[in-house]
C-alpha cells in the first residue's frame, strides 16, 4: 500500500491565524487591565506606608519643638521672672486694653525688657519661631519677643488646657491658624513650666511656629514624580493646613475629601480619588484629575485632629502600564497588517500557473497522436 503524503495548506493556516489574532488581542488587553489594577493597588499601598512614616515624622517634629521649649524653661532667668510678685488682678482689664492698643509703656516692660531680649536671642536659633512669650501662673503676659496675642490669658483655650491638665502632660498643641493682620499660618505650642518639688504650675512658654517650617522639614521632602506630594489636612472638614501651595493654606478644602472620610470609616488606608471640578472666586473652573491617595491620621498629638495625605495623579502613577498598552496595540496592528498583506500575496501566488501558457512547453511532451494538427482550424 502506497504511503499517504500530507501537505500543509497555507490558506487553512491563514484562516486559523486570523481567527486567533482577535482572541490573542482581547486576552492581552485583559492581562493589561489586571496589571493596571495591581499597579494601582501597589502604589496605594506604598503611599499608605509613606503616610504612616510621615505621621511619625510630624509627631517627632512637634516633640522636638517641646524639647526646645523644655530646655528653654530651665533658664534661671525665666524662673526668676516667674517667681517675682504677680501683677494686681484688678489691673488685668486695664493692661489688656493697653496691650491691644499698643501702649508704649506697657510694651517697654514686656517687649523691651532684658528678659524679652533673651527670648529673642534664643528664638533666633530656631528660624521657624515667629513669636515666643512667657506667661505666669495666673495667665498674665510677662515677656514677649513681639507684640501679639493677649495680655490676660486666663480664659484662653491653651491656658485652660495646661492649668487643668495632669502634671505629666507634655504641653498644649493648638491648631494651625493665621493671626489677625498676618499672612503667615502658625502652629501654637505651649509648654507648662512646673515646680520640680511639687509640680505646681509656675507659668508657661508659648511659641508660635511658622507652619511653613513644618512643611519644609517634614512634608516637602516627600515627592513622587512630578505630581506626587504630601499635604496636611484638618480631619473635620479637609481644610488644607500645610501644602506646597501657600495660597491654599487655611483657605481651600482638599478636593474629594469626603471620599477619604468614607474610606477611613471602612479602614482603608488608600483610595482612588475621582476627578473633581471646582470653581474659584473668579468663576474659572479648575480640574483635579483622578488621583491615587494614601492617608494616615495623626493620633499621638493630644488636642489636634490632622490627616496626612500623599497623592499622585493616576495618569502618572500608571504611566508604565499605559505605555506598554499603547506599544502592545501598535504591535497587534502591525502584525495584523502584515498578516493581511502576506495572506493576499500567497493567495495570489497559489492561483498563478507554474509555466506560462505562451511557451506551450506542455505540447512538446505530448504523444504525436495527441498533438493538434494544423488542419483542425481550417
């Protein structure tokens, strides 16, 4: 029995190739989308960890400020001034009005005293300190590096906080604020000065630290690409407390902050923030693109409610996968185009005869009886 021979039909092969290309393209796109989602999750996890590190750095910054105030409180000149006889209570209202009006004599005793000069010398060591004040145990101002705040502080939040707090309380941290007639946002820190023997309150050191100093030392080094940055927010409403854009501090709310609040409820440390469009005071529409954000609440500083957010535009975060997607699409388009060209080329070649009809070579190999005679056409 003669052995059967098999031949490969290129047309069948081309048909299967055309059928396989769409499935291959769809499968590749599915894999790309899975890789994109995995990259978004990985970036979010990374931002969540960096937000936690940033939270520890913010807490360390505040602790360093209190350490500076504690060292300053050990100065014998400060304790001697606090041990001096206190001012009369009935004069508090008069002095408060004189301090608010800028009375020259009162300023000379508080801002122009040798103790105030000593405080200014110490404050120059720390460029971030905008104002440093010494307050006695009754809440009255003893010395100040500049005119600001109040003279009688008995009913202020910070004095009630340190006078009614436990002995082991490290200090009072106020929210970031902008004083009247000032363009600088400051962080209020108050360190209680207590007697070493029985722990009773002798007075306090009140420091107003530039909030931009906090940003420069802690938040500014956090950069991810060209759009990734860190911001400090107030947890209640998302008000921006520290950012690279100084115009937005204490004036703008963080876009899509309700999404972060909802994510914190379900204990998610990162989220994909949607695109947000807002209008400014001039009526111009500003657009915030989709962003990947990681966040962490500051919970080790008593009295403050802050949230740290590290964000980056989604387009930049997934740029590697987007680049691969376009390259893969171009690759499939090129392969498909080449396949079509080759299929047409070989299809036409299969229909072309091996020997040209004009040569009549096949007639030379025919038997004589089969050859046509010249009389057939007559």
